[in-house]
C-alpha cells in the first residue's frame, strides 16, 4: 500500500514554489522536493556569469566598447591595440570574477567584470570593465586591459 502527500509552499524567491512530497510505501517514507517556477528560472552564479559574458561579447561585436584613458595607457605600455583586447574577450571561456564596487564619482553601487582571455596568437589579456548606458546605448566600458594579470 502506498500514499502520497504533497504540499506546495512559497520559496524565498517569489517566482518559485517548492512542492514537497512524502511517499509512504510498504512502511518506508520517501521524501522529495520539487522546485516549480512561476515565471523566471532560478539560476546559479555560473549561468548568470555566462549571460553577462554573452552580453559583453555581443557589445564587442557591435563595436559598443569604450576604453578609459587609464586602460588606453595600460594597453599602450603593453603594446596592445583594441583589436587584441576584442579578440581576448571574444575567446574568453567565462567571466573570471564579478566584483561589487562603488562608483568613485556617483557613489552608486555597480558590478565590475574581470575577463581573462587569449588572442588568436595565444597572448593572455586581462580586462576589467562594466556594462553601462552611454548616449542611450548599452556599452562595455573597459577600465583596465593589460597583458599582465593583476592577481
């Protein structure tokens, strides 16, 4: 003889509900929890970073990249041109780090993304930047780009 008891409860994320099931089968109890999505999916940090990387790569392909003066100076000192930075970003397998930061001018919180990638010639390039709106368009704003890792 078996009985199934199901209870659906809200999760801490308002778009997710959890269905708990207890199955009583031949004097044994089996437990399961099933996540039910009501709109947006619950995703892990790796998936979110991949979405960010895809957005950044699309901005690079569209030419929507701005370099700070500091990044341009670092690139010049390392013999890098913008195209090499673009190659490294496009070849990067993942966002290496996501950093919470505070904008020194506005004081607002922002996310910075560290990307380590290789050019087509195998040159390792370290880039740190952020996605922002500039002139009503989304751009990837490069703060640092160099051949040297800053780790």
